[in-house]
């Protein structure tokens, strides 16, 4: 049910739902280790009972004291696992200890909650099956005594404060996370890149889909990339028009649109995306209230526009969104706020996927590591290989598009690393295998 505010008044612009960037965020605001700990809590619905690592270390020491003939061997174990990152390589769940650092850091908490929005009610019900040695088994068994579990959101973890803005991407996220969980070592080696990848894919797709709020539930929209070792040229129409430039244009609307959307909804309620609001409205729902809000907004922001009453609720919202963008125009006092917001989007969520290619300008790229990760995710749990054209469709379902030229470069890359089988010269007969 839509909860339009009973009292619509012009207020300060803020975005607390659907996106993790804050207007005050600057370069390197996120500590991905901290975010990772936060995410692990959400995806396993688990939390640790102590924030003191020394308590867990002592418990492990006591456990080994009952099993070791030579007590001094503990010093070697402590040095090997507890004085390094090796502890976190035993099991993904041990990354929960990294969540401690999230406490009191609002930016990392925001990004952690962003992944909860992607997860919604999904969580990993099965524990990852990791092959452990004797020492690791003792540590893992001790760790279990320090954890509590809750099967649903709202028990161990809080419930998402918003509905999924991109349901199609949430579905892919859950599927890909399930695959990673089936490969524990690969999970541990890839999880940070996985989260970076999805934070970018979400950023790209929400920015493209924002303007399509009247068209119903979002779908994966074309967003074109090239390989990072591939030459870019100005003649590549798809790469040029539906790559970085497309995102750059749409980043301008992220803060204004989401801030306006939030201003329409009652605080403390589950926030609905713009497209959901549109779906819920009849032509005359809240029309007078929205028209009055438009007048108040124009006056508060001192915008030089002539008010024309809307004839439908969706038209009124369309007017408000346009005004929300206008308040950040070049000659407006709020201009720098949105400029900095756009910069933060690029530096904090997109930097790994943008390159400057001289005359061709800035383009979206995938390096080889991300290509292999995406390939393994796309092939998934129940398959060992996919036909190349089916693989491309799986990429596109996640918001990653390659033109024909890039697809040829992609096949050459797969052939070079040896995970492709060519049955004939036909593209339909090219099979790509997982690397894990």
C-alpha cells in the first residue's frame, strides 16, 4: 500500500533508501572489509555473541589445550591463524568478525544495508562445505559456540527498509550468491570483487531505469562494455552511446529523483520505488496534494518556473521530479551538492569499471578478473559449460552487454586461457567452461 505523506512540505533533500551514497561522501569512504563483515551477517542470518576477538582467541587456546600433547604448539597456531588473515580463509562465516569495525561507521553501514536491499528476504540456508584440516576443524567448532542464528530478517538482522528497486537484479544476486556458497574457497577469494561488481551493476541499472518509472517493473537495460585490453574507437556506436556517456547523463538524476521520491512517503514506512508508486496510483489519487506540494516546492527553492497544475497524479509526480532536477541546475545554489554526489557515485561505486581511452573518451570496461568471475557466475551451479550465445544472454540478464566486436575479443580471451571448446566455426558451437 502506498503511503503518501499526509502533509507534503518542501524539506531538505535526503536519500536514505535505494542508494548507499551520501551527499557528504568523498573518496575512499567505504572500508570494504567492514562492509564484507556486515554482508556476511545478512547473507547467513548469523551474528557473533562477542565483539572481542581476544575472547574467541582464548576459547580456541583452551580447546587446543585439551587436544595438544605439546602446549607450546599453540604459539605456532596463534601466529599462523590469529596474527594474519588466514583465520578468515577457514570459512566464509568467520568473516563475521570483520563486522565489528562497522559499528559507528555510518558509510559502511549504509553500504551494508544496500546489500540487504538486494538480498530482501533471501539468505543462505546451507552452510558452506569447506574441507578443513585438524587445526581448522577445532577453530571452526569453537567459532560455532560464538554464533547465534536467525532464519528470517528481523531476528538476527533488521528488515530491509525498502522494497527492491530492481527485482531482476535481486534475483540474479541471490542465484549468484548461492553458486559462490557452493564453492567456499572461491567464495573467500572472490567475495569482495563480487560485492564490488554488484554494487556497480545496481548503480548502472538504477540510473538507467529511474527515468522509466512509468513503465512498470524495471528490466535489464542495455549498458555496453569493452574488455580492458581492447581498443576503443569513436565508431563503436553502442559502446559510445550506451556505455559511460549514458551513465554520466543519468547519474545527474539519481539524487534528485530518489530525494523527491523519499519526500513523498511517510517516514518510518517501507519505502517504495518510483515505479511501484506509479503502479499504485489512479489518475486522481492525491492530485490536489501533489499540485499544492509543487507550488510549495517552487516557492521554497525559488525556482524561476511558471506553475501549471497537473491533470493527473502521474503528471504531478513528473512535474515534481523535473523540479527536483532543476533545483541543482548550474545557476542554482544547490548545484555543487549534486556535482559532488555524482563524483562520489563514480569514485566509490564505479571506478573499477571506467577507463579513459584518449580520443574515445571514457568507456566502461571489464578486466580479465571480473570477466572470469562474471563467467563463472553466469554458468552457475548446475552447469559446467554454456554455449557462448547463451553466456552472452546471462551477462545481459545481469546488465552487462558486449557488442559483436567485443564478443570476438571475449572468445579469443577464453581460447587463450583454455576454457573454451569450439565444435565448429559457428558461434553457436562455441562452449565456454567454468574455471572453478
